[in-house]
C-alpha cells in the first residue's frame, strides 16, 4: 500500500516537469515531507476549465482539456457516498481491480490524475516471532521505515484517480459544498533487485512490502491523463508496472512514524536500521 509519502517540489518545478498550463497561486502547498491521508496534496490532471473560480465544476465541461495543477484531499470520496467519512480508507486503489470496484470505476474511466512525489515511506514489519531481549524482558522490535525513491532523483509520478463529492447539507454557493478527493493506485511490489541495494536490509521492494504505488513513466503521462480515453481495456494497458531497477530504498529515522514530524531531515539516509529495530 501507500500510506505516507514526501512531496517537496515547488509548483513552479512541477509546472515545468508536467507541462502545466494552469495553476492558481492560492492553491500552492508548502513542501511536505510527511504526507498523510486526508491531507491536501498537489495533483496533475487534464480537464476543461469550466469556471476558473469554481470548485464545483463536477460535470463534464465543453472545450479542450487543460493540464492543471490542483490541490485535492488525499482519500477518495465516491460521488454517491452519503457522507465523506470513508475517504480516509480510500487512499489506495488496487491496479488489478480498480476498473470494477464501485468506489473507483467511474473515476478510472474519466477522472485520472498523477500525484507527484519525491518517494514514499514503507515500514518493514519483520516477523512476529522475532523479539529483542531488553532489560531482561522480551519486547518486539520497532518497525523500521524505509524511503523508496527513483534512483536518478526524478519525480515519482504516482498513478491516481480523482472524484467530486457534493455535500448536500450546504447551499450551492458555500465554499465547502464540493469536495475534490484523490486516491493512489497501487500494484505488486518489484521482486527484482533494487538499484544500489543496501548492505543490510531488503534487497527488493517486495521485501519491504508486497504493494507499492504504481509509477507512471513519462511516456505514459499524456495517455493516462487524457479524459477522452474511456475504454477500460485500453486504460488498463497503461497500468503495466514500469521497468525494474529504477528505484532505490534506504532506511530513515523512525521520526517519520509520527505524522507531526515534518522536515527534510526525515529523508536523511541512515547507514543501517536504527538501533532496536530488526529487518
């Protein structure tokens, strides 16, 4: 799965990388090194501009799609949901079933996006039977976080979906009447050796966690974002995992486990797992 990631690039940088045509300064987000579910995140999407000042443009708008950088809430709320309460549980959609799940299939057909990241965090859980002897008492080891990122330092373009939800308890002109939310699509983690695999710890992404965000290589960005592509089989073909060997993973401080901690120090590479943890 993907439950935490880092996104520190400035909107100006993202605009150049993704050839953004429109983004609003008021939607700018500060660098976030500990993105957690329900936070607002930057998202790249192609959509006609119906009303530059309205977030309620949920219906199909005529005109040419415009590539936009938008600020959305992480945790998809289906349009048919009666409340937004389930959004925190909809942070991920499985690539294998996203086209058929009621919560995601409509967005998969028409509302796809890219969620830019520096990389994502995942925790090595170890074996339940492995314990540490601490002061004469048996204690389970702490989970060790790893940061997974493109080995060449490029943007991690996570495949995503977005959806509109109308809060019927509020009048049409209320600024909170419309929610725009998103979800990260995940796939099976790579079993091939990591680029620059560490001396200690996992040798492949699958050793860290069986799932990972699906990274879209630049040659698939335009096709994925194109809202005119609505054929399910055609779109599913874009969900093929990227070539192996593009990623590296390294241990980082357990400080990232607390969502209140946020700063570039969370990305600092450690020489090995922190004392008191086991792989």
